[in-house]
C-alpha cells in the first residue's frame, strides 16, 4: 500500500504527471512503449506470483485468475496515478482505504 500512499504526496505530483505523459507517448513511440511495458509487466508478474503463492497457502480462492487479478492491481495503481495527476485535491487516503478493504475481501 505504500506505493499507493506515495501518490497522495504533493511532492510526487510532478513525477506522476511526467509518468502519465510518458504513457501517452508510449502509444506513438515503440522505444518508449517497450520501457512503459516493462514498467507494467515486471510488477504484474511479481503480483501474479504473490497471488499464486497465497492461493497455494489457501489464503486466496484458487478460482481467481492470478494474472487477471495482478492486472487489476496494476490498474488500481495506474488509475490513482492518473487521478492524482489531474486532481491535486484527490483524497488518496480514502482511495487507499477502499483498496485495502477490497484486498481484504479477497482473503478467505
């Protein structure tokens, strides 16, 4: 959750805005696209592995597709990043609290 919480830091806003601009540029420039994909694919793979491990321990229902769930978590980060880039008044703490409850609901 620390990564999500950091997006609520006003000092991070400029870095996040640059990241959003890079996402847009990735649609046009293959080299930027490759870097942006790596920035998504690597954390997605780590999260998918964490989900699989939790499933093996019986902590997360095995019916959840691990990669699909990992993509949802990446999208949660990307969504907050985009919203925080647009809205300096965003309630990041409320967003993080909602995400924590969603994740808690996944656990058995």
